[in-house]
C-alpha cells in the first residue's frame, strides 16, 4: 500500500488518550505525538484531540483556553467541559478539560490499580470528541482512534445513536497499540456508553460476561490497524489474540499492519542534548564518553573497554521479558558483563532487581524510575539493548538502539521480528541478534552469538554501521496511513 503524493487534502480527526510530549505512558503517546506532524508534511489536515490531565504542563506546552464550552451527555447527565488549544508541530491540538474526569495524579490509575470510574472517564472523552467536532464545524473525512480509551467512537459512528455532526459521514479507523489492554468493565456499565442494545451482545461489546470498549470498536470500525505487520498476524491466533482472535479473524480483510516510525528529530546521536558527547556513524569517538557517562549515572565503576554493557529500558513486566532477564542474569554476570536497568513495574519485579543489584555490587545498575535523559543516555552508552519481550506489538527502543549504534537483542515476535535482522558474520549483513522460542536457553545462546561478534572489533563496527544506516522514520509510516485513509474515504463515499 503506497501513497507517493496526496492530491487533495484529507481531513483527519485523531483522538487519543495520550499525545506526546504532553502525556504518555508508552508507545501510544509517542505515536500520537509523531504521526500528526508527519501526516501534515504530506499535505493532510490533522486535528488531534486528547484529555487535559492535571499532569499536563500548560505553560511548558503553550496551551491556552479557548472560548469553546461543551456540554457533554453522559449517563443521563450533562457535564461541562472547557476546551484548551495547543500546537503539535503545526497541527491543532484540542484538549478536553474537566477536573472530575481528568484532574488526577495519573492517567489511568494509581498504586491501588486502575481508577474505578475509567469507563465513565473515557466515555466522556469519546462523547466529548463528538461535541468538539460539532462545535468546530470542520469537515472530517476519517476519524482515527487509538486503543480502548477511544474505541467507542467508531461504535457511535456505526450505530448513530445520536447526532454526530461532521463525523456523520466520516470513515473510522481503530489502531490497536496493545491488545492486552481491552477496556473491560462490569456488564452493567454498558448503559453509560449511550450505545444501542444491539451492541450489548456477544456479537457486539460483550466479552466473557463483561463489556469491552475495545471490542465495541473492533466490530464497528470501518478498518482496523495495528503497529507492525507481524503483530497483525499474531493477534489473529489463539496464542496472541488475548481472547479476541476470533473477532479479529472475522475482520481479517479490514486489518492492516503499519509499522510505527521513530522520531529522529528527537532520537539521533548527532544532535541529542541528553548525551555528554554527540557522535555519528562516521565518527564514533563520542560514544566512549557516553559509555563513561552512563556508568557514572548508574553509580558504577568504570568498565574495561572489552566488557560490553547490557541495557534494558521499559516497563518491568512479564510482557517485556523481565523474568527471562532475571533468570539469565547470573550467567550474564558470571561473564563479567555489566547490566543496567531503567524503568518501573510491579513490586515483585522491582524487589527482584534490587536483590540482584545487592548480590552483584558494581556490576548491576538500577534506576527504578523513568527518565527521558537517562533513556537517551542508555541508547548512547550501552552496547547491547535487551528486548526479550514475550510479545511486542511494535517496539521503539530497538529502532532507537540501532540509530545509536547499540545492538538490539530481541525475541522474534511482532515488531521486533519486523525490524531487527540477525547479524551474519560470514556476509556482514544484519543489525542485531534474534532468539526463539521464548526461553532462557535461546536468549543466552543469542547473547553468546553477540559476544562472539563483540570479540571481533571489525565485525562489531560493521554491525553498528548496518544498524545506524536503518531508516524507520515516520515518513514511510505516514505514507502508509495516508493511503489507507484515502482508501477508506473512497469506500465510504462509494
């Protein structure tokens, strides 16, 4: 699916619960922050919508209140929402404000779990987006929503339970960023959605006795997409479908896999302000200072030049392969390697890592937080980036790692399989190291392969050059989305 030139402007109404850099918990926010400007660069007109969370820094992001005031229908009530406006690299960004709904410390929940009223909160976002579109009065060709938090919008558009204003004749696209998050709530909460009873069925939003916002969107949207070609196939299987594989198989002809892009304006070692020294594929000398700075940031002593540094950045969860890392760590550390971990997760995972660090002083660095500067320094200073995810819809860290000359070591799943090519010393081709199946022995075997290449500096430099030459920029992904939008518009108007 290609679109080399957009002939006439397409009007896209993009609704997401996260938009970076204003609010993000992972890849969802990064994608929804990077995609609109990339689409605008192709000539599309994109309007983005998100909640105004308490954590959003209004001043830092140049947000300002508008004169728009919405009255949002919700569960038989009318709830007011003020509308703020910002700019997303040239694209208008509207934020729906309501203190009761979004004036919380976090986006979805706290230490006790998800907020118990999330069904209300994100129904409010979807209904508020409809009211905003009506207030703006601008034409809309495609409504592009993301994950369960906005999946009710395609259901509204398909069933038309109320006046949709400019969205009435638009096409809808639902992108699945991670099928594990399905927006499941008690069945009786279906009533707050405002959807007709025809969707309160097994063929509709009902899922194992609950109501699933995501399923409502999966059965209703004109098209579905996910964030890598391999993941689009995996979620149609019992092993990867998280209970929704049957639904997705019925939508196979409408399901597209479009790989996420990397924002090289932010993630590039040539101009990264978070690095102690910049560098490029042509001049890697600055990487030595980055390596030293990384060890200092993790309060570890200097490591010999022939000792590779292994890094992990991300959520400390089972999905991200943390159990494999913990099981493999003794063998890794017995080889004299350094292991650095940056991220937060469940109490069990954090405690296990603290125990590991205490048992291996000077060799394990641990930062139980998320820090943007440290995340950049990890890419610039570590030699091997571990991503042994059990499943991974797309993944971005492996793209960043390659750009920074760190070799990704990944499980052959989803977007990891689509982006990392196993390095072949004989041909000098490849960009990283890939293992399967999902188990400790294959992981350690891939690490042994990596260490064998590391021991040959010329080969390792070839690997780095291959990786740094990869182009996963948003331009390619944006053209694929633009082509899909145009196809949906044509189909809708036929």
